C-alpha cells in the first residue's frame, strides 16, 4: 500500500509563509481561502516557568488537508466527488461536486471551502499532478527553512525527500540543479525520538501528515 504524506520539522519552520503563498499562487486560491495555512501556536508558558518572557515557547504549524487514512469527507459525500486514490491522497472530482459542502462540515480540520465562482469545494491536492511526474509538492520545494519533506508513510519518514542544497552539488547554485536534487529528512534533520513525532488530533479519521517537534510542548 501507499500513503503519501508530508512531514514538517517544526523546529526548522520559521513561519515565513512561503509554502502558503506558493500554494495560493500556483492553485489560484481565492482571497480569504487557503489550501495551506501557517498557524502560530503560542506563546505558551513553559512548564514550571514564570509564564513571562523568556519562560515561554511557541512554534509555527502549517495546516492543510491531512489526507486522512479514513477521511470523513469521503464517507459523507453524496456523489463520490470526494474520493481516496491508491496513493493515499484524498481528491475532489469537480465534475461530480454539487457544492453541498457536506465534506467541509465533516472535516475536523476546517481545510475545505466552497469556491463561490465555480460552486465546487476545493482543498489541498498534495500537488497530485507534480507528484505523478516525479516532482515534489510546491510547498515542499519552496520551503525556505527546508522544514518540509514528502514521501510514503509506508516506507518510513526518515526517507522523506526535500530539495537538496548547492553545497551538495559541489558549489553549483543553479536553480534547476538544486530543485532537481534530493535530500532525505534523516540526512539533514536533527535527531528526534518517537515521542517528538506528532499528528493533529485523531477523531477516527487517522490523519496522515506528520509533525516533528523537539524541546517544546505539542499543543495542536
């Protein structure tokens, strides 16, 4: 089986919003809506601290469709417009969507919206077309902190991929060369334990996207 997903190393995420902006531009997401939104979690008091700076902590949390293993949006769709592919991603067939928004109401993460002009529901596709051609999702390739990695959960997250850097290409700074190269999460991420690997709350839908957070309290 396959379950495509994204791993975000939250200790590397600086909240630059490059992933969110790139997603909106490439997918022509209407103003006021998003496929990928970066949330700020905190600042929250550090346990045992004063509750005032510097005894506080925070992190940025990119939020998008979780491409759940058991998606509620699919089970409530009356026309089968929302469906799950063999690669594990959840997609929307716009030709079948009637704009009823049952899926948006069923989604526990509030990551779907009705395109008022087209009268169909939209959300993150995990850049299905790019992935099918062996490329990485836009939010992964544009991440300035190289905090986002793409891969198959069934193969383990250590092998998830991000674009390489020019140092790995013998100093070449050619844009196309860098974006064609690949580096794994294991190669560039700081060590992490299983207790530092998180997912957003599971209400029976089994979200697939993974977040790594070290040295801070997971609050999502």
